């Protein structure tokens, strides 16, 4: 397949079959291709070694936008934030307690 057909395939998968789209993107990235997508959802596939200056400005590098919208990802991020906050509060209380013991 040529790069244009990859682009058309990704456009179709992105619109209608998002699960297959994610798997196909992973396959193409492993094969050494770079996937670009503009705000309209149109894709462009280029070789990964191509310089960044030759990419059209309307396309952006495909990052894991789908993962950011995933419910499980949001729950994991929420939980991680709460755990870090809890640990910070516990450490703060330990420091206060240690300071009070040293003052006596």
C-alpha cells in the first residue's frame, strides 16, 4: 500500500471504527511511519525520518488523543492525583509532629 491509501484507511477507521483505528495506528508506527492528523480528522502518513520542516502546518502529530478521552484513563488520573495529595498531607503532618517533638 502507498501512503495515500494509508491516509484514506485511517480517515475511514477514525470516523467509523475507533478501536481498529488505534490498533492500525500502532501497527503503522511500528513499521516506521509517522501519522499526522488535522483538526478536521483528516490524516497524512509520512516516513518517520522526514524532517519536521516539510510537514504541512494544518497537520499535527498524532498523539494519544483517544487515550485522553478514555474513561478508564480519566479515572486512573483522578485516583493518582488523590493518592499523591494524600501522601503530601501525611508527609506534612509528619513534619509538623517532628517539629513539635524537637521543641519540647
